C-alpha cells in the first residue's frame, strides 16, 4: 500500500481522540501534521494539548507544528493554515475532525449549545475547507476527509437530538456538495464514520463514563481506515460516505478484535448507522 511519507495533513481537533489517532498513523509513514486544537494548556477534564500531540507525533516518526486555534474564528483558522504551510510548504490533506456534541432534545438545547455545534461542525468544516483549497489545488493527490455520518432522513436520527444531527449532517452535506464541485480539480472529498462507538472523551463524558468505554473500539480503527482512504488516488474515490469496517475489509482486514477496548465486550453501534 502507498504511504503518506512527506505528505502534509492539517487535522482539526487533533490534540486527542480520533484526530490524534489519524495524526499518529500518518506520522508512522513520516508525514507532516498541522495539529489544530484549542487546548494550549492542560485541561482538568480532557487529556492532551496541541503540544503533547506534537511530541507524540514526532516520537512516532512524523513532523508536526502546534496550531492553537478555535476553528469558529476565521482568523485563527487561517493562521493555523498559514503556520502549517510556512513550516511544510503546502497542504496535501485536510481532515475535518473537530466536532461539538450535545445529545439533547429541543427543549433542553440552549441557544449557546446550538450555536456551538453549528459553528464548530458546519462553519468550521466549511471554513477549513475554504482556507485549505488553494493549497489542495496544487497538491499531487489532494484529499478532504470529514469525520461525518452518511446522510439518512430516517426521523429516528433526528428526534432525540435534532440540533446535533443537523450539525453533523451539515458536515456530510459539505462532502456531498464539495465532492462534485471539486471533482474536475481532482480533489477527493469523502466522509468516514465508525461502525461502533469509539473510545473518546466525548463518549466517556456523555454516554456513561468508564463503563461506556468498555463497549467501544479504539480510535485506531478510524485511523487505519482514514489512512487507507488518504493513500488512494483522489480522482478514483470521491463523494463517498464510508464506514471504518467496510474500508478495512476492502484492504483485506478480516479480524477486528484487536480494536476492541475490552476483549469480548459487547460493542455498541454508533449513531446514524
């Protein structure tokens, strides 16, 4: 399989969780990473900062630059892009991973939380794609990968948390539209989503703490699937809503037990599938 040696990835929300796992997988190939995140100093409830992520990436064999940015702020996002380009000379891949979540019904969702989810998930994804576009147009095999679910209009995905679903589907609609918009330019735009719950801080905080993590897979399954997408020819695969298991089966993975957070535990299916 091809690798990501000396490719430059800008990954939003890469100080922890799925974003960091994707960064570390690319780092093992010798990739360059723009680590974009808000956490500059240790957080009492969340692991890692952009600086500790950079250290881990460089220990794994890659190079990285810490980009402290709130992707809701256009000027901060553009500064992150500029810092990455200044350090590494361009951007080959954008991973829109940063996301805000609140699994609340209509009455329980405050305007502030509604705005946060839409500003991070939809606006941040759109603005990051826009800011990286001039560099992706010059890349040899450019990709945009959104960590977003397949579009499904079944009301069961909306009723319990309509505001969150709207915001995540906004990321998915960016895939739908941008894939076609950028098709002739050779820029692949795809979505990736997990088959099962993934062991992240969001799952621990929102779905039951340590007990919930027992029913999850490691973020590395998403990282391995993302890698398989990002090394593929950008003109051959665009506009797809992909699931981690399916992507890995395509490249010959048949045993997924190594990804379980706890051996033989019952895995919880993720939302939207």
